[in-house]
C-alpha cells in the first residue's frame, strides 16, 4: 500500500480528529510557515514599491553590516546576560516555591500563598512597568523608605543603566514565580506516595525526602523546561524591555529583539532587521539542538 493510500485510509478513519486539529494546522501554516517566504528579504535590499520578488539581491551584505556594527557586541552580550540571569535566578524560583508549598501542611495557608503568588501573572506588563516607574521614582515609595530609614540620596532607578538588569529579573520573578510553580506542583503530585513511605521507614527526614525523592521525581520536568528555556535564550522579553528602557539605559538594556524593532519598525530598514532576526533564530535553534543533545547523552530525558 502506497503512502497516499495509507494517508487516505487514515484520514477516513480519523476524520473527526483531523477536523479538530485543522484550526491549529491552519494557524501554523498562516502565521508560522507562510511568513517564511518573506525571510528572503534578509538577502535583499527590500523596497516596498518593488515587493519581495522585485527587490535586488545583496547576498550577505546585511549580515556583514550587522556583524561589523558597533552595536553587535553590546546587544549580544546584553541578550545573553539577561537570559543567563533568568536561567540562574528566575527559572529555579518556581521550583523552590513548589518545593516549599509541597511541605506546607495547612491547606488554607497553602491556598492563600498560591493565590497571592499567582495573581501578578495576570497583571498586564504595561501595568507592571507603570507600577515600577511609580514605586522607583525619585519621589516614589522605595526612595522615600530608603531616605527615611537609611538616609540615602534618592536614586533614579529606572534611569540608571546599572540597575536595569536587577529590576528586569526581580520584577520578572515577582510576576511569574507563582505561575511557573504550577507545573512543578503538578509534577510533584504524580510522585508515588509509597516512595515517601519507604523513605520514612528508612529514617529519612523531610529534607532528605525532598533531596532524594521529590527533586529526582520532578527532574524530567525540570530538564525539559530548561531545554526549552535555553532554546529561547536570545528571545528575552522584548515587550517588557521596550516598556522599561530608554536611551540612557541602552548600554545594558538593548537586546537583539529591541534592536530589530528599532531598525525594522522605526527606521524602516526591513532587510537589515530581517537579517538580525534570522541570525537570532539560527542561534536559538542551534542552542536548542545542543541542549537536547547534551540532555540525551547525560540523562534519559529529551525532547526528541
């Protein structure tokens, strides 16, 4: 039986399933695979009046210009540092909260903590950054407390380049720690209770049970999410950065995504922006492949 016959037979047998799947297929075709046609403008001097097909080819000129640009090293370092800090501080925060909540025996207290930590996730980024500007202003709550308690001079936190990474990471932890803990709590709930009973019989304390039962039990989930996060290392939260940064903080805040936005949208240099975006996508894909390969060799957990 040929492939076409097998496909036709399978479709006839599972046509309702394919019907349910069709909206997702259409979405990916229209919004993910369709736009790939436009990626060729990264190798062209794109002009709107000529269109994608009529614009002249320039080869790798846009990539060469980007790699030789003064901003290349700065935005690459900023992107990698923000992503690295997120992996070091933000990613484990959800795991730690889930482990702590798992040890809480008072259900009312556990539910209260979960509700309080989940709520910031549903607050708009615009509102979150607006709160940060109000609280961290020179005459804001934070400076008033620092001045009254420690006698320090007011600090313009949102206009200090040295403070940007700290504010970006800490505000991200506050907003997402509760939401990210959900999946780890779900993973903990799947651990066989008999394993904990066996650990108790062997005399393991709660701390030992956490180290030798809980953490190994959720390790596959941690590894999968870590691989996915590594694959998005160069795709840090551009929307939040656009709301937070300003020309004064470009030295530490400007990343590949925001640089692409300025070049492509504000300066209408579409070909150059497409080249930068393609570079970003290739590096992200490479990091994902490498992370998955390392995980496959060092453990039994992998994406494919």
